[in-house]
């Protein structure tokens, strides 16, 4: 299969944690991948294009789109994985906290998804997966997260709206809503306390989220779905 015949996925926040797991699994399945992150390094694989930059900067979006089309000629799927989580009491949030959360979680999503869907419309097919969080559905006083609810809750609503808007034009839009996931960005010691947030009594693994994303990818009759992979949080309220 030539590079131009690969299906192509864009993964934001693709350098570590969930994003790195998504990149690896799509590649294992034969897809070409565009991995974007503020710290991503060259992959050494001709079917993996890395784009270093902040997704909240429209110039990064320009480089992601142009790189995908120039290298692989198409865009089939977008995984909006990049995100920031800032947990503080509401009155302690600063203007910088607000700008960071809105910039990455909303502006980055909006600008990149708009450009990607414009390209998908030319082919009459495509799939977008947004990463939200169950904290946006059910608040927890031990984890204050207004900025997360404001931004990731917005993504959940946008997922349903876009799914309906583009259903007749071959483009599906879904979301995955994780609970607490064990990733290398955090120290292992913190997960013992966080496990109690989940009825299953443990935190999730990166592979749980990757499997959910690939399930949605392989399910052409699913759109507008918010798939909760949260150890039972959504059911436990």
C-alpha cells in the first residue's frame, strides 16, 4: 500500500499518555498518522508525521492540515485529544488559567475541527472523536473543576450538535468520556486516592481509552455517542 492509499488520522496531544497510545494503535492497524503536540519529536517512520506546536495557536492548525494533505493526501479521522485540566477552587482560578483552558480545550478544538471537516466534506466521509470527561457530567467537591466542566462540557454538547449537522454528509462525530486514567504525566502514588471515584474501585488505563476510540472507529452506525469509559462513574449517580 502506498502512502497516498493509507487512511489518515490526526491525533492532537499525541506525544504521551492517551495520545501516544492512540498514535501507536492506529499505526499498528496500518493507518498513516499526524501526531501533534507541543513537545512531540520526529517519529522516524515515514507514515507518522509529527507537528510540534500549541493546538490553541491557529498557525499550528495550518501546519497540521497542510502537513497531512501534503504527506498523505487525505484526512479520514481526527482525534481531539489535546486538553488541559486545572483543579482549583473556583475563586482561585486566574485569568491565565482561564485563557489556557479555553485556548486548548475549546479554541484548539474549534479551529482544527472546522478545518478538518471542511476537508472531509470534499470526500463525503470522515470521523471526529472528542475527548471529554465524566467530571463534566457529575461534579465532585473533592475535585473542583469548573474550567473543565465549562470547556469539556462544551465539547460534549458540540459532539451531538456536529453529529446531527453532518450525519447526512457522511461525517460521524463521537466522544469518549474518561474517568481518571493512569498516565505517565502523574505520579503513581496519587491514583490510590483517586480510585475511589470509580465504582469499579480502580483507575483506568490508557489502553481502555484507546480501545474505546478504536471501537467507535470501527462502528459506522454510531454517531453522536458519548462513550463513558469511567469505571462506572456515569452509572453510579
